[in-house]
C-alpha cells in the first residue's frame, strides 16, 4: 500500500506537547482528527509529517515555530482605550476574547495587561513562537 499523499482523507490520533513536555492538545479519549491532506486546514508541518505514513503507523516529530503557528509578532499586540470596552465586561489578565474582524470574522485575543485607562490585547496565536512536538497514530487512510 502506498503511504499517505496529498488528497487522501486521513484519521489520526495525536498528542501535542510543548518543549517542556506539557500537553497542550490531544485527540485521545475522543474521535480522531479527520483531515484531507493538502487542504491547509491544519498547521503545515503537521500535514507534511503525515506524508508517506501508513495506517497503524506511529511517529513522533518536532516542529519549529515557522512549521507550526509562526513566530510571535509584536504588531499583533494592541493597546486600546478602556472606554472602547463594554462597561459590563469584567476584564482579567489571561481572559480570552473574540474581537470582530473587518469581514465580521472572529479574531481571538488574550488580555495581557490592564490599566485604569487602557487594555492590552494580544492577537498572536497562543502557540506562536513555540516549538512543538507531536505524537501521531494513523487510524485510517482513504486514498
């Protein structure tokens, strides 16, 4: 049987870890991730690492930030006036918000600093700038 290639529908169980070994995401205990190779709906390095694998095969691989969620960008940290925030919204550092983008699509943001007059929001992906390790187990491949 030929290994996974672009256009294949793949079911894979995975565990994602930070360099510290901390698990940040896993499909174990739930349905496996179901994806079509080449659609670009997951991080590029993950998809590329599956190419050539066979059903039942297991593998571990490391991704640099540029193969995963990219580098952190300072221009994605925004300071806004506190009066721009609805007064009934009780903000806390670490809180996740969904901002409305230009096309009305939600943009995730994290509150990283608060002052009397300003709110600092980080719209970088929480895993931006981080090297990641994935352990994968190919459940099924439809070619």
